[in-house]
C-alpha cells in the first residue's frame, strides 16, 4: 500500500481524480496523444502517457522507452500539436 505513517497509522495517498489536471492527463492517456513535457532542468521529453499515480507520470518516449517522471520535476506538460 502506498502511503505515509501518521501517528502510527499508514495513510493512503490517492490520486485526486476530481482535479482538472488529473482528468486532462487521463484524457491524453486514453486518446494516446503525444505530449511535450518540460522538466525543471529545462530538458524536454516528447512521448505518450502510459499511466499516472499520485507521485509520478510514466511516459513512453519516441523510441518507446519507458520514462518515469516525478511530478515535482515537471515544469509543464502540453499536448503536441
């Protein structure tokens, strides 16, 4: 179980599916749309979203390599036109 310990109890951290950003990402995943992700390091990655959780986004790049990105490393994400 993913989570953190608070007062001796493991608290689950869930994806907040009501957030517009989470819904938008799910739509991009469902439609298999190519996205551009710019990282806080200024690196740019292009690929397709494979899955997301509360901490990370998994992307398959143009060479079909799997890349797991921590959400806090992302400066922006946008659909490729």
